[in-house]
């Protein structure tokens, strides 16, 4: 449901890199929060994976070519920061 909502938002926002990046981050956070809330009882990680699969298959075409570069760079940076934090915490815990 959230993936369809994100796809609809991205279709309405065209050629605005800031709004497209913010909407992808915002919808990911909201989907995780709703999935982990007390009334839904599903895994937030699996909800994010389902969102990623939908966006890879269908939603990727909704991101404008002008904004695709910015979206890719933001998510690459988020991945880099997450990997760095995971390796630092595992090093601290194991060491």
C-alpha cells in the first residue's frame, strides 16, 4: 500500500529532486513505523524489503531522469553511513 502511495507521489512530483528524495526517505520511515506499530504486527524490515522490490520493479520509472542522480547519491550515502555504523558497533562489541 505504501509503495503504491510512493509511486503516486513520485508521479505527481516531476523534475524536483529535493521533493523526490525527501518523499522516498519519508515513505520508508513511515512504512517502517506503521509496520512496527502495535496495531499492525508485521516486520518493519520485511515491509521495507517489499517497498524496495516494488520500487525496483515498478516505481523506478516514476522517478524523473533529472532527479534519479540525486536520489541515487542520497541512498548511496545512507547505505555508506549504515555500513560504517554497523562495522564500528560490531568492532566495539567484538573487540
